[in-house]
């Protein structure tokens, strides 16, 4: 199937610091493209892959699951760690879930995490019916474009495939118990008003990770897709400052070794 216009993955080769960005459930790289381009313009090596089953038609997502989505970002991370001295992982919504799983599995190979409205748990009682109803009702209305900024639009499916939703709920049950394994420096930005992922998800992450370098930012003017919303510039600049701060000691050590 042809890609939806705007859903293309993004790659940029820059310096020794790499950044992997992970988009959300039923979304596409378009939701993170401005962020990726911002980081690339500042000399970073950037990867923003398209997750399997995304970016074409929702029926294609029905035959994929969290293992497929995770395998894609895991592959990209491994390539980045071979190419770069240090690697950071950023994620929006389920992309944040994927980032947390990468942090659990790869440990010190990841220098830091930037999460925007990550999801780690079920927020709706309706999700309890998904294991059964998914065999009868293939999809429900989509969740794309929860954005406060007038005129901004997210490229994503207008239907949400329930087999994939079921897989996402199973993924939460893998990631949430492993949160204490997350030790990397963490910048977590979450919207005060989010109609897709309740802010309590961020509270769970903050309360259970083992990271000692933790920064929380509340986004007052944006909804779920904050990377395309009023607070986008703040997300971009604060994530870049976070990456620069954590890269600076390594840069000093490299300079001393070179001298």
C-alpha cells in the first residue's frame, strides 16, 4: 500500500550524538517531523522510523503487534549505537512506551530519555472489553489530532484497529513492571489536558523509574500531540538543551583524551 502523504520516515546523518524518535499509536513520523528537523539542524544524527502497520491504512495495522513496533525501533537503536558515541531516545505517547522498553533492555547504551505524554496503562474501562469485542468489531473511531492549536493536524488513521489495541494493552503489562529498570536521565513533558492519554500515566512513570536525574515539565497550552501544538517549540528547545547537557561531559573527556 502507498504511504499516506507526510508519513515518510526521516533520517539525517550529523555528529557523534544520535537521537532516535518514536511516534505514537496509529500515528506517523509526521507528528515528530518538526522535532526531528530541529535536532538535525543543530548537528545531531537523527532517526525517525515509520512503525510497521502505520502510515498506509488501518487494516494493515490489524496484523501487527507491539513486538513488530518494538523490533523496528530496536533495530534503529542498534544501528545508531554503532554509528554514534552516545544515543538518546525520544517518544510521543506509545512512542514513549517504546522508549521506556528500549531503556529497560539496553541500559547504559542509551544516554537519556525524552518522553512526551507517554502511555503505560489503561485509562478507560472500555478497554476491558477489547479482548472479546475485537473479534466482532474490527475498529473504532480514531484518536489522531488531539491538538489545541487551531489549524494543526496530525497525519494518522481515522480508525483505531482493535487487534492492535489489544496488543498495546499487553505491551503496557510488559513495560510497567519494568519501570524500576529505567535508570537513564529522564526529561518528561506532559500536557495538563490530554484527551487520549491521561496525565496519571506520567505520574506512574515518574514514581517508578529508578532514574536520579529527572526533569518534569507540565505543558499548559497543549493537548496530546504536543509536538504539533502550542508547546512544540518548548519541547524542541528543552530536549536539545537536555541532550547537550548530558553530552557535554563526554565531549570534555574526548577533548582531554585527544589532548
